[in-house]
């Protein structure tokens, strides 16, 4: 069984799941899932910073060059946005092994979630719901 979370949703998914009130096994599995996402978020942030540095160059301390207003001094903003969007469209895949039970529990939590959501939270919930809806057991028909 696997679930795919798009990079651009990782932080929103962490925040969304952190707000759900759960007990027992559900809470434990949610915490494990958030921990995996948090580790991936750290990697995504580091790689995105590397991308920024490619488009800004670096100062004497190895930090991205910035404009006087504090924004990143990106030379080709259109190409940067294209590269950034392409990168953030990738998916983090969590699957099998030790994660199998956790994914099953999380799928149940999301499928049975009955609170109202709106705005960005609704977008995040839809992404999560679709990710778990598309998760399949090994041997299930695709």
C-alpha cells in the first residue's frame, strides 16, 4: 500500500493533520505520518534553497543574494518560477513495509473525517483524500 503527497502540499498536510483530534492508535499513526512528512519537508526546503541559489548566486557567506528590500535577487523570475513549480509538482511516496499499517489507519481517518473545511484547508483535504483514495493494496486492481 502506498500514498503519494505532492511536495507543494507537504506543509499544509502537516498542519491539517496536526489539528485533528485523535486518540490511541490513530494518534500514534498520525504522529508517525507527520514525522515522515516533516523529514521530507526539511529535504524539500534544502533543495528549494539550492534552486534559489542557482538563480540568485550567493554572497560571501554562501547565502542567496538578496535585493535591498530583502527579497531574493532572482535574475530570471519566469524561469525560476517554472523550475520551482516543476520541482514542487513532484510526489513524496510513502509505501509498504513498516508504513503499511500506518497508511491503512490514516486512510480510515481521512475517509471518515466529517468536519467542515473551506478555503486552503479544503484544498489540502481534497489532495489528502485523493491521495488515500488512490492508495492500493498490493494485488488490488489498479
